[in-house]
C-alpha cells in the first residue's frame, strides 16, 4: 500500500478531495487508512468521528468488516435497513439510501465529525448523496471552518449522465490508472479478446441514464443463437480458466445463459438481486474456493466486490457506459496466488454510435477485433493504426495532387488557364476533404447522437443556436476540456468591457467518451434535441440560400456542388469558422516540406547510387583491361616450321 500513499495537506480551503485508483487496487483498504492519519484542520480535539458512505449492501459489510480488523480499539457501527447506528460511534458505515431516509440523518452531528469518506464517489452528485453532504455542510451555504474533510474514492471519476463531480469535490489529489498499476505489479496482467456477435442494437432505445434500455437490450441480446455463440467463444478461448465471471443484461438473461452453459456441460451458477442472502454468501464462497468455474450475474458485482481469484471476465452485455465497462473489467484485475493473468472476452454487438467496448478504452476504432492482446500490445496497435491512417491520408493526398497536376497539364495543352476542378461531394478538394468520414469524426459520432464536428486532431465543436457553441479540446497532458461559448450582445459589451463569453464547464476528463457525455447533457439543456441530432431529417434537406451565399465566397478557389444538404453545408461552415482552413493550410505546408525533404533525400540517394554505379563500372572496366593485358602476354605465337 505504500506505493499509493500521499501526504495530506490540511491547509487551504480545499478540503473536498478525490482519489482516483484503478478497479482492483484495494480502494477500501487504502481509504480506511486515512481514518487514523487525518485530523480535523480546526477542531482536532472535538471532531474525531468518521462517516463512510456507500451505496450497496455488500460494500457496507465489506467496509465495516475491514474497519473492525484495522481498528479493533474503535467502535464501528452500521446504519443500514433495520440496523440503526447510535450516531456516536468512532466509525459509522452507512448505506446512503438508509441514512437519508426519514429523520435518520439527524442524529449525526456534523461538529463531531472530522472525516466523511465516500466509496465509489462517482455516484456522489445524485440526490441522496447531496442531501447527506448538505447536512454536513459539504455542499451549499453551510460550508465553513467546522465542516469535516471529505474524501471521495473511485476508479471512474466521471458520471455517465454527465453531471459534474466538481459540485462535491474540489480537486483530485491522486490518480493511478490500471495501466500504471499493472506496470507496477499492483494489478494482475490481462489480455483482451473481442468477439463480433453481429447482434443488431440499432433498435435498442436509450434509458434515462444514457445507457441502453435494459428491456430492449435483453430482447436483442438474449437469444438462443447469441447465447450459443457466447458459450462456444468461452469454450474456445477460456475453457482452461479456473474462475470466470459473466456479466449479463438482466435476471432472465442470467438464467438463460446459465442454462446454455449447462447444456454444454459447464457448471455455471447464477447470482442476482433475487438470490437469497445466505445462498449468495455460500455460492460466493464456493466460487472463491474454485468449486465451480463460471459465475453468472447482472448488476451485482460491478462495484466493490473482492473476488481476487477471477481469471476471466466474459462481457455478455453491451454498454454505452465507459465507467461500467471499466468496473466490469476491473473485477478480474486483482492479484491472486498462481494467477498468471486475466482474460477479458468482450462480446461486441453492432451499433453505429455510442457503444463502449474494450477497443474504445484504448482509443481504437470500436470495430477493431482483438485476439488475446495485452494492454501494451493494444497501445502498440493504437500507434500502428494511427500511422496507417496517416499513411493512407498521405497516399490519397499524393494521388490527388498527381491527378490535379495531370489536369493542369491537359489544360495547358488546350490553351485553357485557371480551370476549376469539379468533384463529387465525397471527393472535395482541400477544404471539402475535411467532410470525409475520417476516423476521428466517425468515432465522435459513434459516441454521440449530436452533430459534433471534428475541426482538427483533438478539437471538436457542437454549434448551437444564436451563435453559441460547445467546444471540446484535448490538452497537452492528454486530458479533455469542455468549454461553452456564448454570443454577447453589442449593447452588453459596451457597458462591460471585460466580460468574457468563454466558460470552462468541465476539465481533466481522461477520455473523449467521458467528456462527450457531460457535453451532451449540457447541450440538451441549451437546445431542443431535434436541432442537435445529426440524424435529424431536416439536415437532409437542400442547403439554405444563406449557407450557399457564405460558401460562394470560396468559389474563387473551390467548386461548390449543387446538391449540398443543410447538414453538409453546416458542417463545412462550422469547420471553416473554427479554424479548419488554417489547419488544412498548415498541414499542406507541412506535407509540402516533407515532400521536398523526401525529394531531396531521394535525389541524394539517387546521386549516391549513381556514383557507386560509376565507381563499380570503372572497377569492372579496369578488371577487364587487366585481364585482356594478361591474356595478350600469355598468348604463344607459333610460326611456320619450314
């Protein structure tokens, strides 16, 4: 645990801190160590109690059990269901649903508490948590010098619905992801395999959380054919594994997939929310003891469960939530004696946008199929794919330039000058090339249903009405920031000289998938959904006169096709207004410099080859002359004898 420790500075006004640790790193062990290490910044003698907030029954029991082992001299009580704490214990572990129920929270006096710990704190901006934190003065107007310290711990410091964790946390003071922890031998190595099931998810509706509607998803995924593919894939790739955990959509899916495993002779047993508590405990202990190989569940073991012997994770349920995907994968990443690695098998469905899969975690295309690759190999594959994409782009550009040069030569032969090229929409020259379905543009529109436009590498814009827009940009440290821009009326700017139209909404997101969720949530509050969707029927109508008038200003350089749609024209205009033209010109100059450099290198190489060839020919000529001279010297002339 020493490798994770960080010294806490109680000074300053920031006392709501976040700790981001990978799933499987032992977050419960780590955050309970803080209880003996932290004291209240202003009332160390009187504020000595600690409250631990969790959102599930299993986590309550797990945290309380660990605290009793760690601090046998302290009183530890549970506030959950029929178990009522006194409010005076040294450590109270509470279910968030129970503590905010009725008047139960009233017995916890905030002036007695030095520390509030939240496990899986990505849930902390939900209504129940906010009510509890408001009682302790950690949100709202009650924040002051007597407020306890708040520490939130999670593997996924983001929320799928895009709600901002900054409402309850001031800063993340420590972060270590699973790649770092695998490299440092804190987590088990893993390898990844994806299996394309060809299950069509296009008709599956979204739930209010932003993930798939479970009823629709179960109907799409829970079929005899798909379940057979799932089990056969496991038999082919993981039948030598000792402990496999399977994640399903719902209880019916769990039961049907269990039956399919048993039909194939595999002892698979279910645990769901309907499983009796005693049966659940016994079955879990048997699984930990490796008495049966496959445990099938839905929504029970996604967070906080300690089953270190898991050496295979079978993802039989698609999700749009990167957080859920990471949590499910993390179930198999704990270290265990004799465990060489964990095999992650992802059953991938077919969807044009939004799905979170193992490839998307590593920045790869969602359709990328993986065959038992390690995280290091996935990183290398990502770099390889980026190089391949860049190579294809350069080859297409070179072909376009050769075609342009050939047309120019043909025009000169006919005495024509300044002839403009006429191209199809999918083959626009220069600025219109930016509308091609490049991987980055295609990827962001798989993550979001809205009309995001990729301006350049790491920069995306969502135009809103009245000149407003949202912008996502990738920072130098690899994180993503969301910025909202509002158009300020002239009469306002005259009276307020220093008024800014730029507002940073979110920052520090670890992936594009994380930031896009928050951005889409914000966009939905700013504009009607039908005006945001890139699939909206109105986008397919012919371009408006005002759009064509704007684009006509570029006719001196580029031809404008007559069949542009509103959506296509809008995307082009957004790109032009937000710097794509400059990016394009910059890229062209860079490519020109690279071509000149390559041509010079080729000329230099050709010159060197020519010199070497001339030297070789000279050497061969000298050898021939020498051989000829020797032949003449050795030649014997015999004259007539008589």
